C-alpha cells in the first residue's frame, strides 16, 4: 500500500489536503473511489470521535487492488471563512468532489473509465447529483443514504429524540415544533426569502430548499449507472426500516441496483452497541473498524463493473 499526499482544488480559493491510496501493483491502471463525507465539518478520514470510516475503507479496498482518494471537507478546512459566506451543498461538497474526480482522471495510474463515487450519509444523498453534474462515474456506492429530503431527516431525528426517556424531552419537543414551523411551505418560498431565513448559525433555509429540489432517488431514476446501496440495521441516524426500504420501493424495477443490509452494524458500518440516538457519543467513542465483509462487498461491486 502506498499513500500519497495530494491537494484537491490546487490553485483554487479552497485547496484541500488529501490522501491518494494506491495498491502496490500498478502494472495496469486501477479502479478508484472518491469518498464524499456526511454532514458537518469532517477531516479526510471522516473521523467521528474514535471511528475513522474513510481510513478503514481506503486501507481495506487497496488490498483488493482499488485506489481511493479522501480529503478534508471544505467546512472542516475553512469553517471560519465559510461562516461569512452564503453556502449551499454545491460549495460545501459537490464542487470539491468534482475536482477530486477530475484529479483522478488525469492520473495515468488510474483507469479513467472506472472511477466510482462512494458517499456516506449526506454524501450518499449527494452522490447521484455529483454524478449527474459532471463526475460521470462508472458507478455509485451509497452508505447510509436516504431518498428523503434533509429537512425530513432533521425533523425525524428531533422527533425520535423527543420520544425517548430523556430529561430534555420537553425542550426537544419545543425544538421540533420550532423547526417544523420554519420548514413549513419551504418550497413555496421565493429564493430571496429562503436565503434570509436562518435555520441555525449561518445556514439558511435556502440550503435545504436548493438541496431538496431533487432527491437521491430522483437522480437515480434518471440514470442507469450501477448503484450499490448499503445500510446498517442498528443505524439510529438513518433508519433501515425507513430509508433502506424506501429506496427499494422507489427504485423497484431499476436495473443495476444492488442492496446490502448489515443487521448488526451502525451508521458508520461498525458493530452497533446502543440503539439510542442520545447515546451517539458513547456509540462512536468506542474504537472499532469496518469489517472485511463490508469492504469485500464494495470491492466485489467495483470489480464486477469493469
């Protein structure tokens, strides 16, 4: 295994540190994966307390002869600067993923016709759009994605938290009502109004409106690209009975679509411990690594799509 330091977006306003992990045998150009982060600021390993899913995937896939490119998310590297600007998922995620794909296509060690986009969580929600907006990948790998809109996920998680036995139940119930009112008639708002109305911090309602115009399933139904959809059964952030089954329902009859459900794995595809969203810090605070069963399934999907 060989990992090279690279810069995604060199020469742009937002250059990002990254790692290109390559297999030892480069006799012929190899397939490669671009990894797209979930929501919030995140480093190139997509570190969540003591879990490093992107590092695990990179070091696992390379054993199957598959290269990967992972890089710091723009909001991780330039959080303060971006806090003073208007931002959508295009600036936050999509533009950099497209630059990463372009970088790989120019590398003679990479097979330009076998570049895959691997998105996790919100990255999985955006992967089909990234492909449609210029990546033109060989295939898509969606880990813990959802066909629902982002605001639906936010409200469901608040409702889920309020339904627990937490002493904060009353406060969270008020938060749910507050944000549900904010999102009401979101798609009837004009863009200027949506920009002015804040969700939290510098994040506007336009961020949600712009992203929600088309969902992951909308993009997938317009494409015939091979897709692998993976879900953990013990994921309390993206629920299997909600998102995974909805994908199967909405994409019924779509060719080139594979599904993998791992009953004992959580949102980060390691062994689940708790089933309570309020115990997320404990869930992600115990060091574990993505098992070879997940990595093997991803590798097989890539190898089968030559």
